[in-house]
C-alpha cells in the first residue's frame, strides 16, 4: 500500500491506549505550511464534539494538522466532550509548534464515553516526532474501528503539464448509509486551490462516492470528510476546466475508497452494485436503489447466495415510486431473471446462482418509465454483522 | 388456545403439500350465510395475485369463505397467478356449494413460483369436510411460514346487553414493517354490521396494531387483513356509540395479535416498545420511533443486551426530525440513561443491563419539544434472523 509522495504532508499513527486491544488508535496528519482546506460533515442532528469544533474552524479555509482517534467517538459527551476536542487540538498544536486554530480533530468509536485526553497527551510528542511523508498507511491503521483492513488510495493527475498527487485515507465498516456516509475520510493533495474550489470538488466527489454506498442504513454522528491542499506541486486550479480535471481524479480516489468501505462492511462477504435505470427522474431511481440496497431481506438473501428476485421486486415496490411490476426487468449482471411479470425460469436461475457465488456483481432493475438512472453499492448482510454489533462495546 | 364460539363460522387446516416439510399449509374459513366483509391490503406497488383478486371481490361487501395457503405467495406469477387464485376460490366454492364470487383467497410464502393448484384441489373436499366451529387453531397453524407458534386471539364484548365474539388469526414472522404490516390476518365476528362500519373499524384497529410494529422494515407484497361479520349473535352496531364499543374490542384483538407477531419475529428474543414523547406532532414522534425501531444497530445491540443508548440517540438524530440532543432524555423502562447531553453513568448502566436481560421492556425517548407521542413495537435482531433469511428458499 505505497502512496505517491504528496508534497508538504507527513502522517503517522500510534497506539494511545484508547482501544482495549492495544492496536493503533491515534493518527496525525501535518502540513509543512497552513494548507487550504474544506470539509463536509454528517447530516445527523446528533453531532459529535469534534464535528462541532471542525465546522467552526473550517470556516477559516485553512488547516495545518488533523488529529483523528479511533476507539471513542467523543459524541454525546456534553461540554466535557467539547473541552476534550479542543484539548486534543491544543496538544497537537503544541507538539507541532503551530496555532491551535489550525488543527482539526475527528473521532470514531463508542458513543457516550468520555474521551481520555490524558492518554492522547501522553503519546502526542512521540506521535508528532514519528511523522513521515510515507506515514499514511500507519495513519489509516490508526483510524480503524471494526474495519479489517486500512483504506488508503493515492492517484496522480496532470494539470497544464504539471503533475499533482492526491492521497486519501478512510475508515468505515458500520453505521454507513447513503447520506454523507463517510464515517471518516482525510484527503491530502499538493495541488493549489482555493477553499471554495476544494469545497465544491469535495462535495461533488462525496455525492458520487460515499453518498452512493450503504452498509446498514444507519448514519453516524461523526461523519467527516476533510481535504487539505498544500499547493506545493506547482499545479494550480485556475478555472472551471482545471477544476474539472482535479474533480475527476478526486472522485476516482473517493469512489475507490467508498468501494473499499463497502467491501469491508461489517461482516460483508460481497460487494453488490444496485443499478436502477429507466426511471422518470434520478430521484426516483435513487429511491428504488436505496430501498433495495438497504433491504435486510435482500441483503440476507445475497449472503445466502439465493437468487430471490422476489425480495428485490418487493423492496422496489415499497420504495414509494410508482412502478409497474409487469414492465419491470431484473438482471443479475447480464442475466435477465424477471420480466413481463414473471420469473425467467430454471435456466436463468441456474446462471444467476453461479453469479451469486462471485465476490462482486451487479443487480439491475429497469422500470421502463424514463431515461434516468442511479447506482448504489451495498454489501450482503451476514451472521457476522449481527455478532459484531451485538457486543460492540464489550 | 381455546377460542370463544363465534356464531356462524367454522374453520380448518390441512397439509396440501405446498410446504416441503409436510406441515399444514392450507386453511379454510367458512360462514353459514354470506357474511358482511371488509378488508385492508398491502401498500406495496407490487401486489400478489390473491391481493388483486380480493380487492376486486371485497367491493361487494360480502364474503362467505376464505382460503389461505402458506408455502407459496402466488406473487409475481403473471396471468397464470391470477388464474391460480381464481381457481383456488372456485375449488373452495365447489366444495362448499356456494358462489365463487363470495370466496376470498390469501397466500404467503416464497415469491415468484407457480402456485400448484392441483395440490390444493386434491385436498379441498377433505378440508371442507373437516370444518369445525373450534377449527381456528388448525387454520392458524396452516397459515404459518417461519412463525414458530400459531397466532390466535378471541375476545367477547357486550352491546346493548347482547354478547358478541371476535376471533382473529394471523401470521407474521418476517417482511413486517409499520406500513400495513399484517402479512395475513383473518377476523371473524358474530356481531351485525355494515361493510362500511366494518371497514372503518378494521382500518382504525390496523392503525393501532399492525401499523405500529416492525420486524425488519420490509413490507410484504401479500399483506391482507379481512373481517367477516355473520350477525348471528343478535348484537348489532346501530350508531357511532355501538361502533366505538366494537372498535375497542377489535383493537384489543389486533393489538394482541400484533404483539404476538413481533414476539415471534424471525429470530426475535425480545419484545421492545419504542415510545417517543414530547414531540411537536404525532408525525414527528412516529418518525423518530420508526427510525429507532428499525435501526439494525439498535436492534443488534438489544440482541446483545448492550445498553448502547448512543445508537438510539444516533438513530433519532437521523430521523429527519429536528431534535436537540441536549434536551433529549432516554429511558429504559423507568431508568434514565441519558439526559442533558450525557450518559447517566455506571449506576444507571448497571440497572439498564438488568432490564435488558428481560424478554420485554420499553425504551422511551423524550425530546421535550411538545405534547405528542407515538409507540412502535419492535424486536431484537439476532444471528438467527440472518440464518433464517439467508436460506429461506432452500
């Protein structure tokens, strides 16, 4: 998991003792100079302390360091939680010798337990000392909760003959629904851009990636996506065309991260794209795709490798969109499984059974009511999802 | 599971071979005379053939027999499915010597497979011959799918000095969401009433019962609730006061049946009432209650007997209702677990841990924003739910 060098940034991760199992749980990203920055955050009405702090600080459009911890969400922790978030930022600022207003924080883990800031303070000097240009992998490890693998993607782009780099790290696994469904995502780039340009690009890329995935239909209180731009590559976004070039590379990074999140969804064994087409509007297509992708009955059938298209149609039917089952087609990859109001029989079922054994496939629902489409990536729903979430806090 | 005698009705159930395991799978209810009848049906856009047939026939306001099968939903079966539904009704009418227009049908089970009408025809004469006034228990057994126990409730009421009886049988287990979430429910009463009165009472009682429960958030294509009134008790609904008396007894029957459905939800080990109060409108209260009651993360935590109130608050926060977490209280039974933005600490957690070990308890969310409230009954989400639904068709 090598990353392309991203000029101006260093990262690191350590074990601060926030996780009971002794794994890495505190990550730090630092920029040589104050980077231009933008962020998008959870739409949940209940917002963790670090989200409230970041929303406030990101207004400056600048950020020089990000501290992120796992093992504790610092959410529903009252005024003490806000103080803990501020103190975490202050500790990082002190270790790095920068202004504390330029430090953003993020937390993920159990809700409602006090963040032990003393533990964070204890390791902060050594964490800052261990920052490395190629330290993003250890950073990505430090933000894992029930993730089984760190998620890190880097890409190079070219703008007016000048190369630039994007590095993105994310964590996911549970509480992931298509409603600003990041959990945590941190992107560094050495392109030059304004905070407004970064915000526009980040928002659009989040729409195309994290807002198109679902694991369990729950939206976290801590969802945070941040982007920092150092400008040190020499490539600079000067107008709409440049922005489109950057946008495309950024979306590629976030879509890859989003797919990694679904693949590594809690207990997930399969990555499934639910594609709805032939809808009268993109909104209609999205509603159906979301309902199918979040249906527990569809997701358990996928886990069981059962070609139970009836559940897909039933989920589509309760989405609120007026669809005619007699004009609806359901495909697994290229195999037509349902059309003209009936299943396509044993031969199709056999073909689909083989497709369902694969780790990745596409379910397409065509309602023949228009030209609009929408896709959502989802995973199956396994016995292990329940096991993981039944005793998450113990 | 004795039922009060309900004048004019007989019922029975047999094994017709629709279920692979040889259990009872075909039930019949017959009335001595054409009964006054009303029904409410699934709001899913995809509707099974028996639902389409019943919607048409119930317009007459009369019904003399109901045939219900398990093991096959007769849904997404095209024109052949409609023919199979009509043929099932014809077979019952022939065996009973009544008009086929007065026979309603209902099916539950796997979607998309042809209903083997020949098997139904083979046992119909012996099924009709086995009808008994106390045959509702065998009827209730015949409509079970993944239910582990038959659901049957009967109550007596008194109107102007005259007693009347209501007997209700239902099946549930999965695909149960608070949106006309019956699956199948059949109610017989010997009160005298018009079809309009019956429809008004049934609709209101369904609102108070089946529309207040959730197992997995999925809405079936086959949901059907029917009520038949023979009028043979001598008690007759003559005005609004009488209707209110009947309504109350009917709601009692359906609420008891609804709770039995949730208790026996697929893989369920606990029956939990989610009560939201202090909302600005009943709609707001309902939205929050539904979101909490359907959250996989809340339901798996309940299965794990984990007092993870953070997930309850997070679910409330994404319900779309503007709530202030700092003014929100969360109780488990009478124990306050969260208030003023923070958890109430270890002592409360210990008390709640004991409550979570019980088979039934109440989660109350008070958002202190008004005087409205709403309750939903839900169950926990267990490893067995996934097991049951992963290989439902095999």
